[in-house]
């Protein structure tokens, strides 16, 4: 067997394609038989918005490739039109122009800004001048407008740029028709998306512009220093950070900036403008802008606002610009890196059904439960093995830190956090699963040691059916040969091909390199959400087997072990509290999610219910000589709807089919990335020279985890260094790391509880029990 390395050269890429196409056989198209309806709003929190039926199943308008502009998209025909059709198409789009007018005067005359100005301490002239100077520097941000001429020029340039980067940008025409109807019924729209690259907002704006929808004002969380770049972006409706603030966090701590931005959002929505807000799952940035939108509605500036979750999926996500401040050189380097890519993928954009913000927050149907710190939920389990404390909801107050909008009441802050959680889950649920994600998931989590091409094709069909069955859409179509070949062509730089002589089935495996494993891991992150119930349930079963039978991991499986429902639910509930936000439906309690995770093990065939033989049936109505009598008492503790005794606790055992262990290990492996990162973090804490600031701590921890991954030759455990930091540090969670607020900033240090080796070992054992290796 010879191992053939894959690099960027065209010759080897063609050789790769030739070897694969020899072994693939064309099959009938398997897509189009069933396409799930994704993007529907929550039936529990927004039933009225769901009842409007803006998102119709029929008739289906199909999909459109934004990059394919022809003369048929214009009003003209002819030889010359075919050569300038892009220009004519852009000139024919409708642009909703906006102007600054007296926006600045209206903002400074608002009650909110006047109240803060009056409350300033006039005796401290230096501080007053400093605040006034800060407010003066913010005035330039208020000059943001949408210039029709510049918007048309930028859209034409983006169309040319995206044609060089992507082979297609697909949008659902039914969803865009829904947006047209929503703009006529429910007032201004606020688009919410999860930031994956610097191109997300450009793709959203270009899509809306091409379909004659209002291009939204967008929020840029990155500092832009270059003068003419700031001027151009402000003319395109981009709300930038003030020049005196290095980061968004520093800007939000300025009371003048916070109040002026709140007033700016109110003025834009009152003028009927749309907004586009990005939410970051790792650090919670973006929640403050949702709070400002909600303040606008509660104060009566606008009667109603509709929120639109937007899911963007990439075959190959563009490389992220890592520079903290965007300069001219960084922009040119970023554009060059985008254009220099040899492997062009596709993009799928999903606009979910708009729902009313007022209905979500004011109807009382959105869950705003009293959440408990993670320390109170899990520490009794870790230290004393007590299970009475795990039945609660995890605190996620870091999504809207107390330094952001300090004037916001606690009830409003909790409602905004619940709204942010709901939108994060809605966005991720609306994203389409791409073909590269399916292939990467199979290679990383099901066939770690390699897989034959014929087996991979069968598994692609199997995994595709499972994804569609769980009501997730996919971002590709065609025959099996097209889908597999296209995915492997995009991923060839991160894979190895072993050719078996003389004409055997090729074997594929992942390159044992951190960058290659990182890319494959990022490709298949969405599959974890698709199978989150099954993954949690499988890890709970694996943890039970470690305790009961001692056969966890890849050891010999004992099928005669009986597992209790209560114990499985408790294990699932413990693991649920360790998961990052966005994976669990926010309208569902953690305990209900754990019960569903156990039930999913039965549905997928891993567990079967154990039947316990009884001498007497549970509901023995014949004990009363065939007469069903009813109690006449009014005591609710003594009455019931039947004569059934208390339902016995269920028990399960592993099913006997030979594919059961393989499926169990595959589902366990889906969460191995996050769990391995948590375990390595616990082991690496003593290597950090604490106390450190959070940014420095994350950087050093990332280095330690990367070195550990290279040493242990296991994949992508170091890629989630932000996940353990969020789990261990934020207000207050497990208090493994505690916050020490000083004048220079916030420092992280090890908690005295976990300075003791036995407590640290208990924590490591608690996390590692769910880890499949």
C-alpha cells in the first residue's frame, strides 16, 4: 500500500479526482424526495407568529444562485445586454435611501441622554470634559447612512468578488417571499446571525439588495482605523466603533457611547430601517444590541419589530482575519487570501420565519426561569455524589455582562439573555448541513483509522437520511458520485489517499496534522447539533457502562447489563450542564432534555426496554371482580384517573444487533471534542502562571492544548479552548477559575477549592467519565 500525499498542485488534484471517479458509480438522484421545511418559529414562545403561515410549504419556488445573473434578469435583451447584464441588473434594483437629517439633534434631545448629562458632577470639570469629548468623538458614528450610488457600486464589486470565491450562493426563494410579506405586515426587520467570517454581513446585504428588500444597517464589532475605509463603510450603513475605543468591550463601558447607541437604534427603527446584528457564541457579543432593540419597543418608539434568524453555511469557510484592528494592509491581505484559494465551495443562506419580538417577550410564553450558577448545580455531584442539585437551569449571564447597559433592570436583562439564547438556537437550527460536513464527520468520528471509498459512499447516504429525518436541510443536491467527488475535492488537502494494488478500493483517512484536523472538525460542528440528543444519551450510556461493567471506550461490550432509567437520566443531565450554549433548545428544561436523550437511545435502536415479569399485572382491574370502581374522595393525593399503581421505573439493556456498538461509539465521538478540551484544560491549569487576564489565559491555554494534541496524536481537542474558559470562569460557574477585578483589568486565578489535588482529581474524573476515546 502506498500513501499518496495531497497538496495544492493542480496535477496531484487531478490525479486525486481520477482515482476517485474510477471507483464511484453513478446512482439515481437521492435528493428531492424529501426536503424538510426549516426555519419555522417556535411553536411554544411565538404561536401567533407561527399561525400567520408566512412560510408556505407550497408552491415551492425553488432555489436561486445569486452569482448567476443573466439577461433574463433584466428588462433588456440583445448581444450587448448579455455582456453588461450584471451592471444593468444592479442598476435595476430598488434602493431604499436614507439620510442623516437632524438625527444627531434628536438623539441629543432624548430624555435618556439629557438625564445623564444633568446627573454629571459639575464640580469635576476634568471628568465632564472627558465625557463631552468622548461624546463628541461618537458623533461621527451617527453619520452612518445608506448611499444608493455607493450601494450599487459595492454590490456589483461583491458580485464579481464572490464569483471568484464561490461556485454558487444559494438562497431559498420561498423564504425571501416570506420576508416581502413580513415587511408589509410587521414593521421593521432585525436580522440576527452568528458570525463565522467577515463575509457574513456582505452576503446578507447582497441577497436582500438583489431581491429588492431594504438593506439593513449592520454593526461592526471590529475597530477600523483607516480613514477612507471608515468613510466607505459608513456610507454603506455599517455602524462602526468610535475611534477612541480599541475593542467593543471598551466602547460599551463608556456610558456616553452606550446611551447614544441606544438612542441611535431607536431612531433607525422609528424611521423604518432594518438592522443586522451578529451574535458571538463564545463571548456573548451582540446581546447588548438585542437589548437596545427591545428597549425601543418597550418605550413605544415603534409598535412592532420582527426578528429574522439567518443561517449561513459554507462548504469551505473563508479564513478569518485575525488582526484585532482592520487597517489598509490587513484588508488587502484578507482579500488576497480569499482570492488565492484553489478550492471554491458553495454557500447556502437560510432566512428563518420572522417572529414578533413583542410576542416573544411580553406574552409570558418565553421561559425566563431562575437560573443557578453551574457551581451550585454540579459541585455537590462532583464532591459528594449528591444528585438533588442537578435539576435546574444553568446560568448564562455572561451573554449580557453587567458592564454592558448597567442601567438595564434585572428583569429586562434576564429577558434579553433568554431572547439571545433563543436566537442562537434558531440560527444554528436554520443552517444547512453541507456535503463537506457529512464527509468530515464520517472520517473523523466513525472511521478514524481510515475508510474505503465504497464504505464511505454508503455511509454518506445513511447519514444524509438521518439528517433529513431530523428536520435539518442540506446544502447540496445531485447524484452520489457528484456529491462525494465534490466533497473530497474540497477536502483533499486535509486527507490522505491509500491506493490498494492492483485495482483495489482506495482508503481515505485524515492527515495527522493539527491544521488539517482543525479544518475537518470545524466542518462537522453542525452535525453535533443534529445528533445532540443521541450524542448526550450515548455518552450517558458509556459512562454507565464504565461504572457497571467496566467496558467503556473501545473495550469489550457486555450486552446483558441492565441500565436504570433514573440513573441514565441523571448522567444525561450532568453532561447537559457541561455543553456550550446553542445545543439545547432554550424552551426546554435541562431535565426534559435529558429524558428525551434517553428516549432517543431507544428510537435509534441502541437500547431496548427490559421487560420485568410480574406475578400480578400493574393495573389489575379484575381484582375487584371485573368491576371498575372510582373513588369519591376529593383529596387529590388519593384520587386518580385509574386504579393503576405507581408506575415502576423503567430499565434498559443494550440491543443485540452487531451495528449497535459501532453506532454507540460514533455518537459518543461527536462530543469528544468538547469533553477532551475540558479534560486537558483541567490537567493544564497548573502550567499556567496565574493570575492572568482572560485574553492572555486563553492564548496560553490554547498553546498548551495544541502541544498536548500533537503529543497525544489525537484530533482537535485543542480547537475549543474558549469552551472550557467559558465553562470555568463566567459568573461564577464551577469556580475553577475566579475573577479578580483590579484597576488594570479583570484577572483569572485558580480557586482555592481546586488547589487541592483531590478536588481537582474529582473534577477530572467527573468530566472524563463521558469521554469516549
